């Protein structure tokens, strides 16, 4: 039942609506995460077990046959056909393989843990603090004995450290990067 014409090296352009539709379902996000963890290829039975375990917050060994069957059936009848039509996976004889098109989904998934602020707001705040520092320097709040290169260095280091941390967190929260899907890492 594999999709003809879409190989791992061919990349299909997904519309924004397609991407949002694909990522709108938790089970599909979990499935994509699990496939990425398995070097971009997984058996449907293993995939269903892992997704059922995450959905039920259990170890794979503790899921029931009913939980496993429920996920297996919906994956086979609904979610895999949706992903295959979008060109994100191929599905053949129980083996699910990601295509290059799946890589384009990562940029749309920005997971912000519950105890964090969105990065855009963080950088807006950091820019406001930097501007306040520049204004304070300009009006002479700080003693003139502090060398003039200290302030631009402080501002640059604040942005550099923030950006480095942001890159690290973004990579950690990508589908397939951690043991659990990003939304379960909170």
C-alpha cells in the first residue's frame, strides 16, 4: 500500500493547512516522534504499542491489548493514510517510513513548556532591557569610569547566551529528539 512516486529523497511541498492538519492530532504527532526515534522507519505494531504507551502514560509492557488494538486500528485506518496522502510517510506491508517531506514539519512545532514564556516574548523583553540599559548609559546613570565597551559587550553576551540556550531547547523539543514526544516532557 506504499505511495508510488514519493521516495526518501523526493521532497513534496506541504501547504500550511496540510501541516496544521497533520500536526493537529496528538496521535499523529506521537507516531511521527516514534518513527523518528527509530531511524525514520518503524513497524506498525511497534508504533501502535509506543503510541498507546504514551497516550496511557504507561510502559509498553503495561499497556493492555485493548489499548494497543485501539491505537493500531486508528493508525491503520485513519492516521497513516492521512500521513501517506500528505507524502510524509510511506506504508508498505506493515512498515512505516518517513519521507523527506516530514522534515518540513519540524519548523511548525514550537513546543513551549507550561512553565516557560514563548521565545518571541522572551526576546522582546530582552530587547526592552537592553534598550533601558542603553538609555541609562546615555543619560549618565552609570559612572564614567566604566569603559565604554563594557555595555555593548554585556548586551551582546545576553543575546548570545539566550540564543544559544534557545537553539539547544529547540533541538531538544523537536519530534524524535527525546525519549518522549515534546508535549510529554513538561
